[in-house]
C-alpha cells in the first residue's frame, strides 16, 4: 500500500487528526509538510530541507533522531517495550534517582506521566488534598500549563476559558513579573502559586532579577506551596539545567516534560520535595494512582538524553550560542523597529516579539521560503506575539549565523511590502480560522 499523499491530502489529514489550527496556517502560508528529520534539520514531503528552530516548542532538545538516544531506545525495545499492569521496571528507579540528583534541592517522590498537562493535573490533585484547609490558587496572566480540562482552569490565557467555560472561581490571575500584585493575591496564604520561571509561549518573558527568590520567600512566609512549571525551560533550554537556578531557589513541586526524552516519546513527571514527600507521601495521597507514564522505552530515552546533554556540555553551549543568537536578533530588531518590538529570552529560548500577528505570519512564511522553521504561536489574537527560536541545543554557531542571515532577508522582504498589502493580509490572519479552506487552498507547489 502506498502512503504517498498529495499536499492537500496531507493538510486534510492534519486538520482531521492533529490540529485544525496548524492546517489553517499551512494553507495560509502555502507551507509544506515535514516528512523526515535528522539532527538540526527537517525535510518536507517535496525534499526541501529546513533548519529547525521550532523543535515543537523545545521538544527535540538534542536534535532529531539523536543516535545515542536512538541506540538506547532500540536496545530497550529489543528487551521490553511495556511493563505489564502493576509491575515496575528498573529503569523507573534509575531515572527517578537521576532526576533527584540532577535537580537542585532535596527531592522525594517522582511521579511519571505521559504529558506535561497530565503532570500538572496530578500536582493539582496533590495540592488540593494536602492544602484542603485553604482556598485559592494563584497563577500568572498569559501562562501556559496545558489544555486538558483541569489544567485549563489554571491557564493564564483567558480566551480559552471563554471557549470552554473552564475559569475557576478560586483561581486568581496576576501579571507575570509583578511581585507586588502577587503579594496582594497571596495575602496570608493560598493553596499554591503556579509559575513558569521564564514565561513561555507566545508571551515569552524573562522576569525581573530576584522574582523567583521573592516568590519563594513569600510562599515560605505564608506556608503556600510553590509549583514551578519547567516544562519548556528544563534540561538546558534556558542556558542552565533548570530556570529556577537563576535565582538559586528550590520549589516544593517541579513539573518536567518536553526535552526530557529528546523527543523520542511523550513523557513528563511531577517531582515533590523531600519535605513534602515525608509529610505527605504520594502513595498515601493517591494510593490507587495508575499512569501509562514511566514505561521502559520512555525511561531509556530520558536517561540517554540526559547523558548526551552532559557528555556534550550542551547546557553551556546553550548559554554561549544563545548569546550569539539573541545578540544577532537584537541587532536586527534595532534595524527593523517597525516590525520587531523586542527580543525576549535567555539561552536558546528566545524569539522576536513582533508588532502584531500579521508580522508573525509573514515572518513564518518568509523564513520558510529560506529554509528556516520558527515556532509560530498559532495565536492570531495576540497583540505582540513572539515568534520563537528554540533550536536543538547542539546547533552549531555556523548554523545560527545562517539563521540570522535568513532572518535578516525575511525582515527586509517584509519591510518592502506595501503598507496597504500588509493591512489587507492582517485581516486575513486575524480571521483565518473562519475562512473556508477553499479560499486558502494552495493552487501549486508550496
């Protein structure tokens, strides 16, 4: 049976089975569909190769099809792919211990999950149980903690609440980076504060110096639990192993996912401090908890990815190469202020904050023409979306210089467009999810 599909069939399948939003963007931008990937590159169905600075928003942290990770995954597949119900596997214990030693602080229980949103929900159940004498959870505006139903109740992007009615009365939202507002919201104490040490997503933002340290002190003073969501920031993405290290603090609960396995399988975990694990063991809080997370293949890939990061000094490379990338993007932002508002980020977690969703769509299209994938927010309502540059940590300086050259060419192409044409395209971008596919249909090769 042939699996060769036309470009339009691929987009139809994308819309039906994966993401209608992504399919719309592909059609709008006349974008090709990825077919293969290797190292820092992805190749589309027509054979064109791209440098991948999207990496599924940071998942492929050691590059696509990393040979060291692939070898360990294959070895484990040859032995056992799945553990029968009620059984454990030695790799689960090995990975738990590795994470306890890797993450700063003293850690107790480690609970494995399939996805970051599932880990967030597990932590929410724990928080509600051990802090049941309290009321309230405080989260940050524009934060992202997943889109499963319970996780959405602490999602800081309120347009999703309007769509699904998930806003909870006990959840308080405060501006990210505004510690005074956080103090007022916490008051004499709430159940927990959920925070991304670096705000991710389309609203990428590095907080003021000392922000996390102040939150830690506030939570200590009010006996509030501090939950750090390091799903996007962990494993070297931000120039340190974990973003909490910038303020040298230890949260009560830490959530990890994305780069954990180098992209070989969906995997996540919730880690609980030794203090919490001693006082409220997870086995007592959720004695019947069962999850498909932590299967041998996931654990093998995670251990191999961590080994690769350590052996190739990728955290330090992220810091150095991240400086090269951000400096180059900042230089371009100064040259094109009518398009770029700023360059937020740290390490290889950065991007261009653009002056409207129309410019994000145009930049995605122009970079695509030049063989560069960037992380589009898929948020056409964002006033100043960040087009993210999250390349694999093992990207070379030479490849980054090429990305910067292509970015400059893309900005110049957009700057040459007539203002009226940009304005007209803006109307299309802001309403693209309501435009019939036939009007966005690609009539030729992408």
